[in-house]
């Protein structure tokens, strides 16, 4: 298969003409023979290629797999093959129209825990976890830029851009695989603090509503309750009641996109400051202080606790992140 893209092993460049007469350079690569290390062992070959072939359409990657141009230890393999330490992967010659490189400013975030396997940070609200959907870069790109010597750094899970709190990153492939297995098998415990508008009644309440992901006409990712959606379960515990609000702890039993936000909104309790599923009139009012409260200029949703088993030591770990100052200040104003 020719004319595929891979950002490695560049050996020559050749200009090509665009329709408008401008010149766009092409990047060419030789056949690559890559020896798999411990960090990449355990991955499926298709996922490995998709990761190293940044910018290449998935259909092209699967085409070279099916055609046999990608080989492991000189033999043909299918897309389900899992890489092992010492495997030699042959990647065929490829090319791509060279894109302008965008500068990603390095950044560090408040570290809750770090060792040779894990990095756990306290993500601020308003920062995306990764680039995409109109965002040039996020936490993962900034951390990689600030840690150029890091051999491996990947998100274990995600947080919405406007959600603050605990975010896990893996510093080894083995840690990433282990933590994904824990989450898939329900062996992790993630807790969030959120403030909702309304008269919340129950001390402890289970919400089980099936959720369906869809994309709006303008390309925005959304979620709604739908009968044939994915099974979703959140447990809410009342922490404190205020005159017009209630502070809740949300315990995720499943990990669907926007699960807490949609479960609450669909139950008649909008999260304060939620600009997708919330009470928009209330959100506008909250931007300015009133006689009985301060101002709130963000969504009140914070990942405050996570419990998991350390992928190397096997010990149970519980990590916490205190409410951000703006959320704490708003609660104090309600008192």
C-alpha cells in the first residue's frame, strides 16, 4: 500500500502542487523495522499502528494490515494479533502532506500522586484533557511537552473540560492496560461532588437511566436518555441541603459520557453552571452575585475521590482532591 502517512523515518521530501498553485510538501518514509519493547507489549497491532501513524485514516491502516504489508517477525498477522516483547514489526513506506506544526506550551498541574507507573493530577476546570473538537491541545499534550524525556504518558480516563478534579495518567503501558481492566470490571470507585438546583429529598438515591450518545448538526457531542441506550447507573448521596440547592456526592457504577450531568438533568435537578444540560436562565443569573449568594462562573462538578488497586504493588489506593476555591467560596456564600 502506498501513499500512507507515518511520522517517523523521514528520508526525503518532494513538493507537490495544490489546485490553487501553492506548494505543499510531502514527507516520505522508508520501510521501518520496529522492535517492540515492554512499553508497547500487549497492544493489538491495529491499535499500535493507529497510534504511531498519526493522521492516517483508519481505513488505510486496516488496508495495509489486510494486504500483508505490515508483518511481524517476517510473517503475516491479522488485526487482532497482540504484540510481544522482541517482536519486529515491518511498517511499509508511507507519505503524507506535511501539516503546519502547532506549538504546544508545556504545563504542569497540581500533582496528587506520582511514581514510576502513575501520575495523578488535580485538573482545573476549563482545561480539556486532550486536543480535538475545536481545542488545539489539552492536558495530555501539555504534559508531554513539559516532559520531553517521558517514554510513555497516556490518559487512563477522561474528564469533561468544565469538570475539575482527579485525572489519572499512566507512565507505563502495563499500568494503562491494568487500570483499564480494573475500570472495565468495576473494580475502581470514582466519586464526584456536584451542586444541583432544587429540593433534593432522598439521603441516598439510585438513578438508572439508559444513555445514548449522538452528534448534533454542528458536530457537538451530546447524550440523552433513550430506551435502547447503554445501561447507566449512578448513586447520589446528599451531603448538605441549602435553601435553593443541594450538594451531592455522585458515585459512578458505570462510566458513560456525561453520565452524571444527564442523569441529574433528566431527573429534574440541573447542575449549577452546566452549559449543556443545565438551567440556562439560572446559569446566567449565577454569573453575578445576589443578596443571598455569591457568583458562580463554572460548572459545579468536581472529581474529588478515586479508589483503585496500584497496578504494580497490588495495594489499594484512595486519592482525594479538595473542592476548588471558587466552588468552596460559593458554598460559603450560601450559608
